[in-house]
C-alpha cells in the first residue's frame, strides 16, 4: 500500500507543480490559449499567481514532509487543502460547460481525499 501511496503522491505532486509553475510564470492569455488552463480566464493575474504559488507549495507538501519525516502530518493536510482547491476549480469549469475539466478536477479531488485518508489512518 505504501508504494501505491507514494505513486499517487508523486503523480499529484507533478500535476500540481506543473500547473503551479504555469500559473506563476505565464500570462492569463497564454494559460488559456496554449496551456489549456481555461479556468483562469476571468480571474485577476495576482489571484492566478497566488493559486500558482499555492499549487507549488502544495506539490512540495505532498512529498517532503512524509519523505523527510519532518512533520509528516503535513502531507495528508496538504492533500486535503489541494482537494479543497479542486472544488472551486470544478465549479468554474462547470459554469464554462467544460465537462472534461470538471471530471479531471473530480478525479484529482478524490485522489487527494484518498491520499489524506490513507496517510492519516493506514
């Protein structure tokens, strides 16, 4: 089970790190047109940057505390917080009539919740 959890942590970390770096570096127009991150289209650039930085920190929080055994409870807490980010993201994509993105947000949400549960209780 530990190997599966590490794979899920790494997968989530890669996804959130990529998304966070894109949101921290690129313009909103480039995010929408080239990166396919359509949910940021009507958000302010400072807010998109905050989301990006949060995703980068979240990616690190999924891996480092558990791996280094320094405050390992931060890993499941981070997973819960990243799951919470998926709720407004899914809502934005739902309003934009983007079911594929809503589905992706839902999958990420459930993986985060599963990871948090498993790291807290298993």
